[in-house]
């Protein structure tokens, strides 16, 4: 079984920083990508940043230049360093992994439980 465990959310003043962490554990053969999504109240979930294995990193335009995604492949962990936070960054942030449990299994999305990030004015 696979699970993603997130940490690092909280309340911060505008202009501040937070660092989110997400560790994938369980039966994992390979990881195609790890990334972060967020969902604000009344809005659809949106991609924040994704880091494909062996590919280029992608960011939403709204966070480009402020957020940095990184991975520790040995620990199956993905991080999101968030700087210069704005009130509009307030959302529940979800870790996402696209992975195979075995060489013959289909690529499957897994999600973390979500961690609240609140940015005050």
C-alpha cells in the first residue's frame, strides 16, 4: 500500500515563508512525478508545481519565482519552499505522486491528506 504524508503547513504573515514536505511510503516500484496542488475555498484544485522524474520542473504562473519544488529521491520525498507568500496563496495544499507499485502496474495518482496554508494580510 502507498501513502503520502504531508507536513509544514500553518499560518504566516504576507511576505513570509513556509516549507512543505511530503514523504511517499509503501510498495513503490518507480515514481514518474511528484508535485503539489492546492484548493482554495470555492475554487477548483489547481496544479502548483510538478517535478517529473528525469524531466523539467513546471510551475503555475501565479507562483513562478516565489515557490521552489525539490525532491529527495532516496527518501521518496518532495518539498515545496514557499517564499513571498501572498493572501491569495491561502489554500489546502495536497501532495501528489504518480507512481507504479510494480513494473507491470499502471501509473496511478496518489494524494496526501492535505495541509492548510493560511496567509494573513
